[in-house]
C-alpha cells in the first residue's frame, strides 16, 4: 500500500480524548525500544511521523495516527525496561486495559517482537492478554537484518513456540533498515481493515 497521507491526530490518555473518526484502529504493542515507531515510519515511508528515541519508555500516551483516512494506527506505551515509577507503570497499564477492553474501533493488534531474542516474559504476557480480549494479532518480528538468513527460520520458530502462537495469527519478518517485510506487513494488516 502506498501512503501519501499520514498524520498524528492526538496523543490521548483517557477515553474522552480518543478521536471520533469512525475508522478501524490497529494498535501497536511491544517492549520499549523494540521498533514500534520505526515500523510505523517504514510502512508510511516517512522518517519522523512517529518519533523514535534511543531512550526506552518515551511513548507514555496512546498516539493515534490517521493513515490515508482509511484506518488509524494506535501506538501504545512500550513495556519492559522503561525507568518509570510503579505508580506510573500502573497508570499506563490501566490506560491500555481501558483501551483494549472498551474501544469498539479496535480491529486488531500488531505485537512487535525483536526476532534476535526469545520473546520476553512480558511479550508472552501481552500475547496472552490480547488473546483474553479475543483480539486478532499480527506478530511483527523486527530487526530481521541482524539475523543471518539461514538462522531466521529457527528464530521465527522460537517466537511462535515461546508465545504459544495460534495458527490463525500471522508472523512477518521485518527490518526497518532494509525494508524487508514491508509489503508482507501491509498484506497481513488488510485483515484488520
């Protein structure tokens, strides 16, 4: 899919701030610094639509991006290393739970995993959490360029097994550096639109 129009609509923390576009929404979840912003920027062919940062834990709100007036990407706060207080982490958890459990526009979730490592305990919990809400999931295995071609199938198998992925959920190998997986990601995302 070629994207000509992509804009940040709002950074929200409460349901009353969510945009009323009526468009389908696709949430992006993953650990801090796993490459959610780079994934968005690569798909829409923009360098700085979603801000990337060397510091984990920068996304602290639900960031709604209108893509071509067709759908909305919703970047949710990363989990994992973010050096934030327990109360702040609890507030993020509450904000995300409210969104995942109540948002009617939400059509599916992209769970972003670093393919170089086995999914973390938090990745496994997030996958189970999304399954609990019966949300369709697309797993994007980022940083594919950092794993040699002959080792990639083993890494993908490790991701599937560690998460306990259901056969109905797709997995796409992705690299923001090389653009690998961009077209496959768009194809897989079609089922959410």
